[in-house]
């Protein structure tokens, strides 16, 4: 593995599926390096007794959206000015 891959962080995403909808949550609300994430993912999948409704997936954490300042669009600015409080 290269140093760049080791510096990347990953979330373990839990997917819960029913006949009517799907829900996604970040397991443990933590980021992990790739090795730790894969180990935890395998452990969760091994212990998972509800394989028909629950599955686990890795999602790379992408910081590019938070590196830039948030710029409000005119639409959002208009909606904020219409708020009653």
C-alpha cells in the first residue's frame, strides 16, 4: 500500500432494507484507516444474523466539500429572509 491509501479514511455504512424503504447510517460514527475498516467490516458481516435486511459497506471519506467555504445561493437567502423568527 502506498502512503496515500494509508492516509485515506473510511466510514462503515450500515444499510437496513425493508420491503418499503432503505435506511443508511454510519456505524459507530467513526472514521477508520483502510485496514481497520476492512477488519471491522468483516467482523460485522460475520456476526450479522440479519443478512436479508442488514448489510455493511465501506465509503471513503471525502473532505473536498469541507475544504471550501459554504456559499449560499440566492434561493437559500430568499428562504431565510422569509422565516418568521
